């Protein structure tokens, strides 16, 4: 059974809103716990090296999962094209994200 496009769009907006709210909550808790937002930023800056390794690990796991999904859909060309498009979109978004962090 195929889901309506409006439901897919609304659920995507819901996930995005949830992620933004979670990030805001983490920033608020961190700044409250450390006293100010500037101290929170300094703490994140001091952990920058570890966060780089975390992002590298995250990207490698996501790539491995995408590659496995692509391999599973080898015999279904239409689904394989969809997985490739999702992979390209994910790659473009991650490159844009990393370029904004420079």
C-alpha cells in the first residue's frame, strides 16, 4: 500500500522539527549546566578533535549501510535507482554541511 505524498511530506517536516528541537534542547541544557553559552561553546571547541572522529565514524557507517542496501536491491533496477538517488542526495547534503563548518 502506497502512502500519500502529503503524509510523507508532513512526516519529513515532523522529523526535521524534532531534530531542531532536540538540538535546541541539548544547547539549552549544556549552556545551563555550564553557566553560559560562551562556556558551552568553549567546551565544544576543546572537544573538536573527538567530534571530528565521531563524524568520520558516522559517515563511514552510513556509507556502509547505503552500500549494503544498494547491494540488496541489485536485482530490482527501479529500487536500486531510488537508493542511488538517496545516496547522492545524502552525499550532497553532507558535503554542504561540512563546507559550512570550515
